[in-house]
C-alpha cells in the first residue's frame, strides 16, 4: 500500500478527526507510544491498518476510547475489570474483556476472538481526537509490524511515510513503552503483556496476584508474538561488555569501556527513565550500522519487567530477515 502524500498536523485536530471518520489512517500520540489509528467500526479501515503495518491478522488490535462509558458499551466488564478502570483509566492499561452482544467494532480487530482489547489513553490530544471523530479507534503502534515502536513523529515517518494518510504531532511520548495488558475474561485476572503500568500497582488494587502470562501459539492480546519490537540488528542480552563491532546499550552508572556506539538507558539506574528511552535508543543504535547490540542487564522490577519483556522479544529468532 503506497500513498502519494502524508499530512503532518500540529494543532487543529479537525482534519485528523474527519479523516478517521472517513476510514483513513491517522497516526497520533498517546502517553505510551504513537498509535496508528483507524475507525474501529469500519472493516476496510481496520484491514488497511494490518496492510500498512504488514501485521499478521491473527494479532488483535487495541481499541481506544475517549470515555469510560464508551468502553462499557463495547465490552463486558466484570468486577475486577471495573476496579481497574476506576483506578487506572485514563492511563497506560489495556483490558481484554468479552465483546458485548451488540459490539459494533469490526471482528477483524478481535482477530476472530470473542474478546476485545480496550484502553482509554491518558493523553488529552488523543482523547480529543477520538471524541471529535465520534468513533472508537483501533491504534496499534505506528510502525511496521515487529519493528521498534515509535515515540516521536520522526519515528512514524521513518516507517510509515507513503503508507498512511496523516500524522498528528504531539511531541515525544511520556512513557516510551506500550500499555500493560491484563485479561479479565474468566477467573483471576491475567497479565498478558507487561507495560508502562507496573504489575505491583495492579495487584495492589486487585488484592491478589495476577496470573502469569499464558504461552500459546495464537496471540490473545496485541504485541504477544514471540518476535516483536525488533531492530534490524541482533540483540545480545545480559552483556557485561561490548565486543568489537558491537554497539552497547548500557544501564546504570558503571559502564564498561567501549570504543563503539554507546548509549545509556539511565546513568542513574532508574527503570522508569530507561523505559522512556528504550525504543528511541534502540533505533539510534540500530542506525549505527552495527550488526549486534550488546545490552547490559536491567533489574526485573517495576517497569524493568516490561523493558525485559520487550528486549527478550526483540532478541527472539525471526524469519525471514528484514531489509534495513
């Protein structure tokens, strides 16, 4: 899919909202990463999202809403789901719930499942855009499928220029890592994808531990494919040093001496700062031309769990190899 022009909007959201309502593709900012938006009620628009991203159609999409009431019309929220909505919406939490009997969202967005992934972003521009468009909006990350997620307009243009219609510029994203996904389908809520909202905060509201993420062949949540969020370069995780010909993605105050490209996710060892820098720094090191990026260990605590999830997926075997 190639488009002849791409409009970048920096203030008036009217044209972007109209484009969404008309079935066009519009990238827009959220507090997590930039999303590739389309009218969730329009089968053809949703299909264009998969086409523009090169995304497998077995991988569901997150539906974004402007108000809680909109979500309650689309899905069935049990007690646990409503408690999480009350505590964390708007915010970087996606809930997977059963589709309501009269849910108008395209079945393609659910990838054939009887569930729906829904979130209400904590970003004024995003919610204003959705409300003005007057429709729920599917919005996976605004990048080619499997590539590093975008946190600036430049990242969006790098991957999707010529494939989409419009970009709404809201500056750099606050968190820089995707939303946490929790399933509230049956039994105890289950963590499907660690993200910008730490597991501990969710468990505190629920009063019980989240079930561990299920490992299944078919994704039940967005971003659940084994190989995902990947740069073109290979990743070597848990590195104590970088070898010649490698780039180094460091963490913390103690950085091994290295003459090659080096970036530090957080010199202070702060996992929140590291999460915000992760995708942008992976992109920058990938652009250095090194075939391998050595990544220092990240503590698996708070947002460190989400960072390590993304790094493990980025390091997973993938086929076929992608062009740079």
